[in-house]
């Protein structure tokens, strides 16, 4: 029986939830092992896999690095990761190893001689036609989003990407592996197979390199019961679902709830540890069954990241994305281009700007119609089944 090891980098819930959702496509013909930190176990529920504890850097440290535009990992971090990976790979002896943002597998899987699959998003493909937007950075917080700031960012962006590639390249050299160069996209996609957790209908202009393929949207909801108030929600007003994810900031959630308090809507919000006092029109829980919440809503307010965006669009709901980091801005770029949502920059997210964006999506039917059309397209994809086919093909060749 082929043995598949899935390694999830638990810096955010998304990087654990995504491979767990995909692993659901692997049937009894596979022996599945899951390695990750246990920090999100309460949201995963009972899983039919062999579990292995594997350390990740703290989520707060990861988010702080993103806020500063700094490299997430040091060479020391990745060197420690490689040693832990190699011990795990030697103990499990998988036929295939699958990683979600476990960048150290670029070295450790090759050193162990095990076929390596990475899960990422297509906007990180080295050959996708992507214009990198200006994310929230100390520069934008200090000077605002001015044309001169955009020009400065455009000039320094390749240098910034190169800085982010150095830690992994250094570790690879220490183990006798060649450098991946200065393009951060190669760092994110260096694997024997690259699986994009995206639907091609929402992808930027692209061509697929050999060994790269689309899975379709990856949908996952936490293993939590609906709260007591779920059945008490009325149908007299539009429902707005707010979920800024495990990486969302407390202040952004407060801005969204306070802005929506002024609208004739009912708000259901997943606070993910960021809850405070809630307005009278808001029902708040730590976590909610996200797919059900999206179907119940008229508009979804999220952090713009691909898992939340895909969940909303799969339900045919338009999106307000309060985006901060580069990944979130890239994800929302496809939504805005498709006419299915509105981007609110996180440093500009106030109660007024969030309320204005939600009101626009409620009042302009074009957003709803585009979201519904995209939802019908996404329904044609089965990401777990596509994942299983990709793994099976790689096992058969190894």
C-alpha cells in the first residue's frame, strides 16, 4: 500500500486546513500520515490518519514578519526544519511527501530521495503573468498609498524578493544542493509536482509548466457545531458573514463590525480569537461552519486570502476582501478582475470604508450575478479527487 506523508506548516490555519481537505480524496488504497503542529487540532476533528507532531515557528512571529515585509524564516529556522524533516522522512519512509508551505522540503525531500509535491497558488507560478501589487508595509502605513510609493515599491520589489530567497538558498548550499536563484516564486514552487489550489477560471494569464496542474478550489470548514443562535437568524434582512481568519487582526474585525452596525443587515462573524463587544445586529462565535455561513449570507467579508475567497465564490457570494499581505492582494486581484468583489486595503479599513464596500455589493446586482456565475464554474471542480489522481500518478512512476 503506497504511503503518503502530508506535511503542513502550521503558521496559519489555512496551511493546515488545505492539505487536510485534499487528503479526503485519498481512499483506503493509501496509507496516509499527517505531520504538523497540534495547535489547530481542536478545529480539525477526528482524522483517520497517522499523526506526527512537527514543530512550526509561532504564528505571531510569521504574521509579524509579513507585516514588516521581512523574510519569514531565517537560515537557522530552515536548517532546523530540514533536520526535523529528515528524521520524520526516515521514520515514516513515505512513497510521496506532500507539503503546504513547508519550504524546507525543497532540500529535505531531495536529500532523502523521496518524490515531493507542493501545494500553493497559481499566482506564485514563475510563468504566470502577474503584476505584483503594493501590499501593506511600514512604508504605506507611514506615507500612504501614493504614486511615488508605488513607484518605489516597483523598483525595490525584485530586490525584496531576492532577500526572501536567501535563507533557503543558504541551507541548500550547506547540503550541496544548487541555488534556486533570486525569484521568490521558484522558492515557493520548487517540487517534483506543483499543485495549484485554484480554479483555472480565476487564474491570471498563464501557461502551465511540466509537472504543474490545477486542483480547483479547496473548500474546508472547521469541525465545529453551529452556535445556539444559528437557527434564530431571521430572513427579514440581508446576512453579512465576516471571517478574517486566524491571521486577521483584532482591530480589523472591530472596524468591520462597527461599520456594519450602521447598515440594515444581520451580521454573523467568526472571531477566531479576536472578539470583543459586538454591535446589536451582530452574532459572534469563535468559529463557524464557514461553507454554511457563506450559503446563508448575501455578502462575505474576509481577509482576501484564497481559502476564504474560494469558499465565498463557491457559494456564489460576492466578496469584500480586507487585504494586507502580498498573498491576500494577489488573491483578491482575480476577484476584482472578475467583477465578483471589492478590495479594501487593510491600512485603509475603517468602519466607513467597510460599510461602503458592503453596501455597494448589496446594491449593485452585477457583483452578485458575477459571483453566482463563478460559483457555477467552481462547482465543476473536485479538488480532493484531482489531488488523489496527482498522487497516484506520482506513486506509479516512483
